[in-house]
């Protein structure tokens, strides 16, 4: 359990900055995504 979450954390953190740079359209789509809504 710890290993899975441990690997998933760096992944999401690395993707977040990229999504922020994306256009407003992509950014809004990410906000509506349940999986991304929790961390944000």
C-alpha cells in the first residue's frame, strides 16, 4: 500500500506544474476531473 501511494505522489506532483501551464481549456477540464479535484 505504501509503495503504491509513494510512487503515485511524485507522478501527480510532476504533472501538476505541466497542467498549470496548459491553456485555460485544459486547466478547466482537469478541475472537473474527480481524481485531480482532490489534490488541487
